C-alpha cells in the first residue's frame, strides 16, 4: 500500500516533465481524433445489415477472412454529384477564407497598433459574438436577408443586388436568401474572429523597429507593409486561414439555413446519407474523403511551421 502511495505521489512529477508535455497532447489526439477516425473508416468499408455491421475479420472452420468493401469509395469516384459537392465545398471555403483575410487583416493590424489601454476593449469586441449562440446568430442573418429585412432593403435600395445578380451570386435581383451570396456572407461573419485573433497575436509581437529601419532606408509605408509586415505575419495568415478553411469545408448549419439547392456542400451530403438514406457506410466513406481533403492543408501548415522553427 505504501508503495502504491509513493508511486501516486510521483505521478504528478512525471506528468510535469517531458513525458507529460509529449504524452498529454498526443493522448488527446489519439482519443478524440485518431480513434473516432478509425471507427469511421471501419464503418466505411463494412457491410450493413439493417442496423448492424458485419465483422471485418471472421474466423470460421480454421479460415481467417478479411472482408473489406471498397464499393463506396469507387462509387464516389464515379458519381459526378459527389465530385461537384467536394469542389463546391472547397470553393466556398476558399472564397470565405479570402474574404475573412481581406476583412480581418486590416482590423487585426489596427488592433495591434492601437494604444495598449485600448487593445483589451478591441479584443473583447472581436470575441463578443461568441457570447451569443451560433445558431441564433445564423438565424438572425436569415431574418436580415429575407424580404423586408433591413440588410436586404439596404442592398436592394443601393442597387447592389443587380451587381450580385450579374456576378451569379444570386438567382434573381432582390432574392438574397438561399444563394451563394447568403451562404458566403453567413460563413464570413461566423468565422471572421478565427482569422482576426491569430493575426492579432502575430502582429502584436512584431518588432516595429524593423519598419523604422525600412523607412530610414527610403521605403514608403506601402513598401514597408508589403516587404516587412506581411512576410513577418505569414504564420498568423496561415494559422487564421486554416482555422477558417477547415470548418468551412464541412459546414452544415449555415448551408442548411442560408444556402439553397444550388449551394449543396459536403456536410449536407453526409447528413442525407446518414439520416435520410440511412446508409451509414456510404456516409462514412464521404466523411473519410472529406477528412483526407482537410488533412492536406493541415500537413502544409505543419510543414511551414517546422521550416519556420528551423529558420529561427
């Protein structure tokens, strides 16, 4: 008993060392990412009988058999609907990421250069939307963009709906809901803080003396911004882009409430396969492919981070 107590007392010391630093995050990823992904992958290659799945590995009469169904993945490569949905999801997520960067970078730059006493207030304003339910905020945009909503009245009154229609973002002048415009607007509003916060964290740590040195060497403020500020904020740009792009690819709620039939995204396809068609293996296959598409930009981000660390 005393030995057990001594080991228990030493346990926090072990966790506080190198083992804890490495094991805790890897254990978290193993438990909440790798294990669910493996379960999902298993379902995607399984045969479904009513509400149960056949075992992948069976042993009968001295024969060990492995039964893997790849038909779902083959069907995804052959069916044009799935490819169009994947491309649409990547397109809307990419466009939303660019908009968040275009809007968020100036705001983050202003926050980083504001007085130190004002920065906490600006940071609170950025985080303020998180104090309200995500679903409630999306529903609010549904009301604002619907007929007689004040945002819809403003867009129609200024003639911007004609430009949106000419650009193919809405199906008809004055019809703002259930369109690519309403979808991208909702996702941009929702995920904008995820772009601003990493950029602000990065820009606030930048050494402004580098800009002063560039000005002393004859650089204009615009040249100093592109040659000094932007390169030094690459880590924040990449981190913010990943935080916006990854959840946008698999978004379901915003396309369901603000989008329409023309804005079908992969999250809605997964929902339909799971709950409408009750085809869990097919839904799992679609989800696995989506996860693999998301892992690619994550791998690029990790590679860049590793190179940046080595450069330092």
